[in-house]
């Protein structure tokens, strides 16, 4: 008897959804920084066993959109409510429960209608036992149909128990993907994400949010992978900031990204980075579709 299901991870920004996904999958698929809006896409991670397949989905943090890119990110999060066999609603010990009340109401309706909902209280290593107990009580009242799991995704505390509960909640079903498949995304996607993560880590203010990365060449040879990627910004002034004095900032990003890409593919990498302007791409439906921000 084989069990399979879609396990979708949703919640507010910065509660640790990507860290949780990586811990459950056992691979570093989602990029992680302390900045909000780090995750822009819906990213699948697939865990296979002899008699089960779990298809996890990491999603962008739920936010009130200010431009078309954020509207599309919100749609990725909403889409995760539609096809979930198990929904992981992630909060943490510092989260404000009513931050996105409308989205939470949708989760409540799903739970009331019979969808298996697990309420994850993350980062419990950052609070006291007393505070945690009051949070657990609060969520029991707020989402009575949900099962509450206090965890620390960063410290891997409670992950095994959560994994077992997810596996036991899967419906009887054949696998959706090949058993050797780890994700639904192509190799180029993870190169884009690793480069974008380094930009999030190395630049401040609006710069990281104005950036999109596109791999123009991905050529895998026997000994090395040759990659050429373009970093797109919205304005000419941002281009100068990304490049830095005598190219120093761009070189730092390239070195950091290359090391992580080599770890990801377990192979030597030659990485070339270029910076170009794509004016106001975040507000252009056509450009967003070109960069893959499309549900279809």
C-alpha cells in the first residue's frame, strides 16, 4: 500500500518556513536569510520512501502587496491552500497572529472542512516554557481542529515527530513524481536562487528586492559546470551599487555564490556574472511572466 500527498507550508514572513522545508526534505532547496520576502516562488521538495512520497511546497510569506511581483507572490501562497493534503501553517514565538487575519481565516475554513492542518510554532529555543505554554493554549483556541507542534527548525528539535505525523496523514495514493526526483525545479532555478541569496546577504535597503537573476548559459562538462548569469536591476544607479568600486561587490557575490553552487552540484563551477537594467520589471506583467512568476 503506497501513500502520497502534497504538504504545503504557509505563514507570515520570517517565521522559518524555508528552514523547516529544508529540515524536512534533508536538502538545502530553499534559500534562507533574515530578510522578509526571501522566498519568491512556490518551491517543491520531494521526499521518497519505499511506500510513501511526500511533496513539500515552500511558499512566500503572506503579505499585503504593493506591486505586481508581491501580488504574484501572494498568489503562490494562496494556491497552496487549494491543493494541500496536509497544510503546515507556520508561526513562531514572536509572530503576530492577527498580522494577516484574512489568510488565517482561510486556513480555519480549510481545517473546519476536514483538511489536515498542523499548526507549527517555530523557534521555541528563543522563548520560555511559560510563554510557549500560553502560545500553545492560544492556538488550540484559535484553530481547534489543528494539531499543534512546537519545534525549532533551526535546531532540528521536533522535526522527527512532525515528519512521522505528516507521513501518517498521507492519503493512499501512487507517487506523483519519479522516485528519484528531488524537486520540480530545473538546475538553473537553484543557481538563480543561490545568487539572489548572496545579494540579499550583501546589500541593504531596496537593492535586494529590485533584483532578479537569470541564467543565460548552463553548460555541464565532465569536470566542470560553466555558468553565465545576469543580475537584473530596475535602475541605472542600482547597477553601480551591485557592481561596487572596481567590481569588488560583484566579485564578492560571485565568489560566495560559486562556492555554494559547487556544494549544491558537487562539482567544480566556473561562474560569470553580468549586471543589466530591466526598468521597473517588478511592475510589468510581461517581465514577471518571463522570469517565471506565473501560476500557469
